[in-house]
C-alpha cells in the first residue's frame, strides 16, 4: 500500500468522522430544544411531501415545494438566527473554553447555601423569584440588556432583589460563578406544548433558558410558594427544599470531578484488593 493510498484512507475516515460529529451535535441540540424539534418535524414533513409529489406526479404541489425548498435556508437563518447563534456559542464554549469559573468545593457549597437560604425565605413568604445559574454556556446576551450588578452572592441580596415593589423584582437574576451578574433579565419562554397551562411566565422562562442553554433555573411561585428547578431541558416541579438542594449540588459539580472520583474509587479498590491478598 502506497503513501497516497494511506493518505486517501485517512482523509476518508476524517471526512466521515467530521460528518458524524456534526450530526451528533445537531441531534443533541434538537433533542434539548423544543423549537428545533418543531423545525425538524417541519423539514421532515416537507421532505415526505416532496417525495410524494414525485411518486404520484403532483405537479402543482411539487412546484410549490420547490420554491419552499429554494427559499427555506434563507428564511431559516433569518427567523432562527438567535437559536443558531446559541447553538454555535454553546458548542464553542462548552468544548473549547469550558465554564467561566470552576468553583471549588467550598465555593459551590456557599453558592448552594446562599441560594437555598433565600429560596426558603421566599417560599415561606410567597415571594416570586427566578434565579439562573450560568454553567458552560455563556448567558452574556441576557445580561447585556439587564441591570448589571456584579455583586457578591448573598441570600439577603437575593431576597431584597425579589422583594415586592422592588424595581428589580421582575425578570431573572443571573449568577456567574459565585457572583450576581444581573437582575431583571428577560429570558426566552418555553414553547413546549406539554407544559401545564397552570404554570406562569416564571416557570416558562425557567424551562425556556434550560432548553436553550445548559443553565440551571430555580423558580419560586408567587401564588403557591412552590419551588421548581429547570435543568437539562426539564422542569422539576414542586420540589422540597432538600430535593432542590440536591439537584443544585449535583448540577454544579464540574464534569472533570466525576472522572477524578471514579479514578480514586478504582485506586482504592485496587489498594484494598492488594491488602487482602497480602493478608491471605
């Protein structure tokens, strides 16, 4: 086998690998985004109609679909420009840059403690709130048009922001690391048709940001005081404080830590087995 043939094989493998990688990310973000699911269904319906028009010689339908197919890419880019930007930004940040600040164990515990202290107070006093925690995906586009604070996180500050009649209580508070970056942020609302109609704007916004990014959203209902957490495109509704705390702790753990823990457990098992064998 010559070098040119080896180079051709490597090029083909690389070509297929890149194509599968692109398809993987497309399917990954379609699965987590309701809007993209609807788009995918629409494209699939158009493709089926196009095939049917060719098979059954539906000339009028075929001509109309040809115009739709010709102009669809341009319309798709114009209409869904924010979603496309979100996906590209999310891929770039999560794979290349990582999260903006990796919190230590003590910092994560402090963040969860301060948030849950505020949530417990607001739940007891029926104060509506929406707290969003940034992870790998940047939420700068929602911070830019909000009231910027860049303040140290504390339960007292969170409570004062969402206190009734406070000018900043409408909208969401966005946390970056262990700091409050903004208040009064306007978030995208979920288009999920399966979401209960009884849920208000806060819950829909919480699920919306969880669908379009990897952020964590904690929502306190003003009417019922119920606590909900939206993460990974799912809304966990009416949680106990302990359940909400556990979800936050788990979701805030850095991805690398899981591998380190697994390695440590394997090492401990090896050491234990070696000690047992020596004793025998």
